């Protein structure tokens, strides 16, 4: 099978390997679509993400993926793959916080290879059947939708609240849709790139402003929950300035450097509650339900598509942020 391995910064090589062995309780999945995430771009452009470094073993990236099961009791089922494999036994897991598992294995991170290969063997309990109404690319986008849902839960958003989303990449665009589906009375999008502002408006934002426009808008200091999804200090500052006193600010972006800086006086005087997002909990059933009922348009956040042989080009385009979600198709796909 063909595999895309990252050997170093911007050094992706297409290699031929044997299909993986399938242990008991797992299935062989033929990977049809992999979405490229911002964290994949950190690995590609920096060889690291936060304090995690690319080790001596070349890594297969990709944690947003879907495919078709071949063999076993799920044979022929189209599935979305939950990239997180918790131990279900540590204290955080027993408390229901599987995303905080002390022994978590995660696709495309550490020693666990991800989805940028034609086949993966994955635990059956982490495979989620998807309906025919969800495309292969949409199946991959269910993972970032799960992150958006988890962030929304952390925001404690009340019905008919005002919401701001700062940073309108794919996760930000999904947050906008979740906010609209959840009954937000006003959704403000903030994004410096024009094509992403246009996408935000088309997906339900009442207004899509540049950061400079947002700072001067009537919404400044009035938003009940602000979501930051860009990973920059400027985005964090914008979210805090939009937030009203006593608001929650949810930080979902991953910064290039392993630090985030903000004005302590601004946050303190407003009495803001800051919440950080760590991946997601058990969100796939809810994400699939939203997509199946047409409340969230997964394909609307998808842009370019590449075969696995052009993985380096796909990562380069994604890093340039000239479009929306970039998809790699390791083993073919259906519309």
C-alpha cells in the first residue's frame, strides 16, 4: 500500500509498505479521505507541535479521516474514524474526559501513525458508521466538527446568546454553523482573509469583519461567548475585546510557538473566564446527527482535493491558507 511519511520539515515521502496487521477487536479500513488540519501543518512546517517534536521515526500524519471497512463484521460499512484511542481506565477516562486520557494514543502523533495511507487497522469501537448522505470528504470533516462541538460545550452557550468566532478556518466555519443551529441570536465572524469572511457569511454569520473592523464595531465589549480559532495572540486579544464583562473566552487555536500572550489587565478587569480546548470528547454521534439532519454542511468547508502521491503539494497549499479544508484521497473515493 502507498503511505505518505513525514521524515522532517517539509520532507514527505511516498513509500510502499505492507498493509497493517489487524488485531482482534479491530478492522481494516480502506482510507477514502483525509482532511489536513492545522496541527498537521505544524508538523509539516515546524517538525513539531507545541512541546512535541518529530522523533527519529518518520510519522504518518492525518487524524481527520474516513473510509470503508474491508472484512470482518463491519465489512462494507462506510465509517468515520475517531483518531483518539483512550485506555478507558485512567482517572480522567473514568470521569468521562477521554480527551484527557493519561495514556492516549492519537492518530498522526507520537508513535501512532495516522490516516495518510491506503489502509489502517483501527479499533472497532472507534469506528462510526456514516449515512449515505455524508460524502467521503464530509466523513473526514466530522472530526473537526466534533472539536467545534466540544468547544461549544466548553463555552456554556445559552440559547439566544451572542457569539463571536475569531478565525474562520474550517473549525471556525463549523463553529459558526453550530452556533446558528443552536439558536444563537447573533453570530459575528472575525477573519483577515477575504475568502474566509465570504465563507463565514455564506454559512450563517450575521457579519464577517476584519480584526480592525471588529475592534471598532458596536459588538466590541458586548459578546457573551467568544471563540478563538486562529492560534495567534492577535486573535486572542480580539476575542477578549469583543467579550462583555463576565463572558467566557474559549481558546481553540494552536499557536506556532508553545505560548500564548494576552493582556492580563483586560482579562482581569472584565472578569473573563478562559477555557482551553483539548481535542474533543465523544462527539461523533452528535456530529453525525447534525450532518444527517442538514443542520451543518460539511462539504461547504472543503476546498481542494489531492491524491496521496501529491501529499506534499496538498500540505503546501493548506499551509498557504489560500482556500478552505484540503483533502487527500489515499485510496480513491465516491462523490
